[in-house]
C-alpha cells in the first residue's frame, strides 16, 4: 500500500480512538439537516402524518424531561371542520389526580417521534394542573359549551383565531449501532436490503456514505454498495423506521460495488468521485 494511504489510515485510526475514548458507546449520527462545513447535506427525514384514533388514544404523555405523566383517554373533534380541538388526559398517580381528566388544547402538546417510541410531550407543572379545568372521568362537561372551551383555552393561553396545528418533532440523533442493520426500501416500499456500515469524514465529523447490503435483491448477494448519504430519505413513525432510496434495479446492477471482505480505499479521492458521480441524479432528486 502506498505510504500516503498508510498515513491517512493511521491518522483516521488515531482520531477514531480519541473520539471513542471521549464518548464510549455514544457515537451519534445526525440523520437530517444541513452540516456546518463542506457541501454535503444530510438525508431527508420523512415522518408519518396520518394515524388512526385507536393509535392516538392510549398513547403516553410525558413532560419535557421525558417523565411519564399520563396518557390520552379521548379526543374532542370539531365536526364542522374536522379539527382536533382537545385531548382528554389522565395523569393517574402524577400529582395525585386519580380518575380526574384534563382537557388540553391540541396545540398545547407536541407529538414526539423518539428513537424507540412515539409519545406526546406536554410541558406542565403540578401547580399548573392544580388550577387547570379538570373533570371526573364519569362526568364530562358539555364540550360544545363555548364558555367551557373558552375557559380551557384561556388557561393554556391558546388563541383559536390563529388556528395553529399541533406541533410535531422527531429525534434527529441516532446511535450508529441503531442505524447499522436498519432496512432500506425503495419508493414502492419494497425491501432492498439493509445498512451494513457507515463511512465518515472525521475531519468534518459527518457521514459521507452508507454501505448497503442488498442481500438477495437483484442477485447482488455478497457485495456491498457505497451510496452517498444525502441520497437517502429517513422514514420515521416511531414504530417503523427505515431508509428510502429511490433507485431502479437496473441502476443497482450497474452500481460500483465491492466484495464484503475486500473494501476499497475509501480515502482515495478517485473512488469517492466515481461514487458521487454515479449517484448524482439520485442525490439531486433527494434534496428538499
């Protein structure tokens, strides 16, 4: 191997050891968003927007510190426009509220896609709940009464004239150990394979490529394919997470692959240039 390549590998190995020694087991990869340096962009993130009522009712509610404080028992819908107006929350043992329910404006909560689950976040303190308009679970108020809805909105400082929708957030940081082995599908939701490895640029602290194993798809077993990370879209709905790569079977068969036991020199600029050129159309299509 050339002396230059040995020096590059030695520098990469030493830097990796220093990094792992600082944060053992905590290497994280930003799945979405722009990086601060260079011209590369992260993969797009696609979070689910549509859920059945049976999936929402019963979902856990946590405070901003991640502590379970209760769950959603029911929803109040405005039939004229089909909007969710309130969620009826039970807080169980939290603050000793027992069977009491609290109507919370939909806009006051954030729907959170976590790394391992999905839940609602409601930033509320015990003192705020003690003064909140609650009711017994067996004696609901007249939810159509404007006075009742106004009292709830006023307490949570909700301006209905703005018609803001509920907030949605998602975890953007994942462990490498979680990403490796994650499925990859095409736009038709057909399984292509899984992510076998990630290739980093340690000077910029970013992912350059994902090495994909396509398994039996298109008869490509035993080979890996390095694909620019920004060509991917990450689909996230909490329970079902996978990467989407919009690539045809013909393009896969002609892609620059390599044997799983014979990796190319990923520090070679000629190799990375060839890979980037091959996937240029997919990278362009994947950009926001």
